[in-house]
C-alpha cells in the first residue's frame, strides 16, 4: 500500500492505470470544442428546442445514479449543473460495451472531467437533461472531492464550510460551493464598472512600479527585499501615489491604476498583507469635487450589481446615492465622545486617550494620537456613507494645507459600515512644504514610528518642476467588494488570501511507528496527547530525531517549546 494515500486515492490511481491499459488517455492534449453550457440549456431549451439537437458540453461529474443499462449523472461546468443521461446501447452501439460497463460505471469518479455529445430532452419527471451519444474522458481526478449534499429545497448538508480549508483550497471550495463564485463575478463587475466610468471621463489607466527604492505614499510598514545585481534594498510598494503624481507633473490630466499593494502588518477580518487598491489623480480639481465624483461612481457600481443604489449589508440598507453626510475629524470626535480636541496639545491628547482607556505609546505624535482616538471612539458609528474631512496636518504629509483652517489639510476619508474604504486629498504641490513634511516624518521615525514615511528626494524634485492643482483618491477594492457583496471578512472576497503555513501530517515508517507505539499511556505524557501533537507538527527535528532509532531504546517523550522529542540512549 502506498504510504500517505487514502483508500480512495489508491483506488483512483488504479482506475487511472486501467484507463491507460484500455488505450484511453486520461489527460488528452487535444482541444475539446464545446458549443453549449449548462446555464444556457436550462434557460433557453424550452424556448427553442430545435437549437439543442446536437450539442457538445464539458465539465466535472458531480453526482451519479448508476443503474443497469442506463444511468444518470450530474455534470457541472463554469455556469452551473445539468443532468446527463447515458444508455449503454446508444453510447456503445456495437458489441463492445467497455465504454459504458467499465469506463463509465467503474473507472470514472465524482470530480472527473468529461466531454459529452448528444441532444437535449426532458425526462418523464420534467428535468431538462442531455442524452449522451458520445463520451470523452478529459481529466481523471486523483483526490475525492468533499461530498456536499443538497435537498430539493436547496438546504446544504455535510457542507465544505471550514474557513481554513476553504481559503487554503479555493479550487475545492468553488467546485463544491459554486454559489461563492458570484462574489468574484461581482468583484469583476466592481472593477469593470469603475474602469468604464473613468475611461468615459477621458482618464488613462497606467502602471507604476511595484518594487520601489523608497516606500512612500502612505503610513505603513513595508516588505523589504534586495536586488542582487544592483546590490540595493528595495521595497514592495505600500502605495502608488507618488508615481502617479509624477505623471500629473508629466502633463497627463487624469491617471488611474488598479494595483496590488503590500503592507507588512497584521491580518484580520478587513486586512490582508497583499490587497488591491485603485488610485486616481485628476488635474485642476480639489477634494470637494472629488466627493461628488465618488458618489457618482459608487452609485453606478451599486446599480450595476444590484440594480439599485441601495445595498443590504449586515442587516443595514446602505444607500450609495449621494450626497453623503460630512463631518470634520474634530466634529466627529466631539459628536461621539463629547470632547473637543481641536485645540489640545500633544500631551493633552495623550492624557485624553489614557482617560478614555485607549492604549498609546511614546512614539505617537499628535497626528497618531488623534487617529487612535478617532479609530477607537468614532469609526464604528459610521454606518451610512460618511465623509470625514479636514484632518490635522500631522496626520497627512501629502495633502494641501486647508484653504481657511489653520493646522488642517484638505482631506477626506469615506467610511461605510464602520470601515474606511476611500481616502482623498487636495494634493500638496508646494515642493518646499512637501520637503518640510517629509522631514517631520523622519523625526517621527527617529522616535520609533515604523510607519512614518521616508524622504523621497526624487518626488520633491518632480514637484519643483511644477504640478498643477490636483485631487487624488484611493479606494480599497477588497473592502468595497465586501460591502457590495455583503461579506464580513476580506478573505471571502480574495481568491487566495494570505494563510499561515500549512501544518502537514508526518508520515512514519513501519519502524518509526513501532518505536512510537512503545510509549505507554501515562508514561511522562499521555499517548493520545503525543499522537495529537504529532499529527499537527511539521518541525523537521521530529523526523531527524526518529530516523536511525533501532531496538527498544526509548526512554520517554518530552515536550518543549520547539516541539516533541524522543529521548533515547
């Protein structure tokens, strides 16, 4: 028996061998041209039955009802599932019945890909089905799929629901839970609707570097890497802002980019270290104009997905039709805490945070303190789309000073359901002011703020050549998709979210199993506990400790911070 393979996996490999012995290639190279799909057949067959007299369709076998000379199976393609009907003497009109009796009935399994040719008909029970005249094996699956049962009302039993497994094996998740595909279809609609809207305004989609010599454009901790040929450190970008604004300097009136950003920070229900952001910059505009543009764009997205600007999210009906409520940063804090912090010094802000039970540290400047206060006491209250405007200058090194309010900048963030999904400025285009802001960030970095921005001399140089008045916007695509699809975790809207390293079961040789079995229950550690930990532990030290042991020389099993060890003579 093959070590590490389940009984089902061994049987499938045996079927694979038998298919080849019958002269059937289980992984053919030839293209299989289809002319129909499940959704189209089910939706349109009754309207025009003559259009489905000769069809070719392909997909996975997802269920079978094998009888004598005739059988039914369920075929799943990218659009849905449809029943197929196979009759032995029609599938095998000659004396050789191998394709039906052996291949279909014994060597094919749930999960295998097949192509079928035939015609569509309606069974006596009224189910639209494909009557198969020809069957082609397209791909043999060697691992069994989870069996998800659904009753006639659509209720799911024995579902593949473990989030750890679903996110790690999305290829299995979307096969057995095809309803989740709609989330990703709608994700595509969000991006395409936004892109089409921008293109209709004459703004150009561009690409900017992912590997950057200076990490900038946001307050975040970057991922570090190294370029061997140039012998220089590089960073995965935390934002694409500074490069896009260089293009405004270069003479483009409007540029935007959908791109991956990377921030070396924690993971939770709304954060993934790799995420998708859209940033757009339009010359001769300000942040007030940008508010109107955002409202128009988000309403179009909601209508494209739901047919209405009103979207149901977490029990709330969110109205994406503008205008949205507007509160300044200081107004929002006063509204939800009753405290006016607008004139407070850094030390007074720090004490206010402590009084409210907010955890802070000495590296935090005035801007960080205001941000912590806002995050802890205000954000969760912002359910309907709300603009928080006019931030303290210390919080935003890249925004223009407010035209009428000293100490503030022209910035807004859009909050929905207690989470920020958009951030916009009247962009700072004064190179002297910009350099001074970068220098203030360097002072914060010296105090231990590892999210402070770095000095970008080339960006300052670009501004010295002149940048027109500009408004910029960044929107977190993943969070926007969460809202538009009513999902509570970012992992649900990412095909492949970041996961911890997979814990792999350690397979023991016969000798190792015998030695391990000598540990008696109650001797130093419960045998059941040792075995449970062994199944979850992938540290190579276990393997190297076990290998080479001979005889009955085990003294005891001990557990340390580094894992499990056998102590022996």
